[in-house]
């Protein structure tokens, strides 16, 4: 029988709530070797494209492939930076403008490293992960999002 813990998913259905974010941070208060946290929150923008306003993004992913990429990105970050903890959460399904769709959270003994690690992580996630966003407009038409 395997003693491995089931791997928790990096994906959350719908928006990532402020309660979820707050609880994630609160869980780290018992880890007293941590001196710094840094978070990145990606929020859905009401972009105007060809005169139409985005009202939501519907996210889909090749989940198994994306989880593997998240794992590789995490491992890379841990080897580059002196981190205590690192968490990545991304939405699946419909996320409305103004709602959070990406939550990256890093913790370390010292502050300087959390800035560098967070920037590295967000760029790697945007560039390498098989997550796709369908931008839905106010007239219910849509286009596939291009990461920028």
C-alpha cells in the first residue's frame, strides 16, 4: 500500500476567493522560520478588444500536463531560491472580470528572495503551462486569450 499523500490539485473551480487566500496565508503562521511572504494575484481585466468588452474568461487546461508543469516550475524555483513554501493555484471554469484567477504564494526566511522567486514563478507559469482562456464579451461572443 502506498503511503504517499494524494497530491492536492493546483486548480480551483471558478474564482479564487479572498477567504481562500486569507486562509492560505493564516495556515503559515505556525511556521516560525518564515520571515517573509509574497503573493501574486492575477485578476480578470475588462479588456476592450475590437470595441467589445471582456466580461469573463472561461479557463480550461490539460490538467495532468499543467500539474506536471507546475511541479517542474516549483522544483526549479526551490533549486534556485531559498524558499520555505510555495503554492500555485489557478482557476478553471468561468471567472468574471474583477475576480482572481491566479494565486501564487511564496514564503522564505528572508524578504529579498520572495520578490525574485515570485517574478520567476509568474513568468514561468504564463509561458509554460497548458492553460487556455476563452475571453467572453458583453455580446456573448468570444475569442481565445493571448498571454501577454
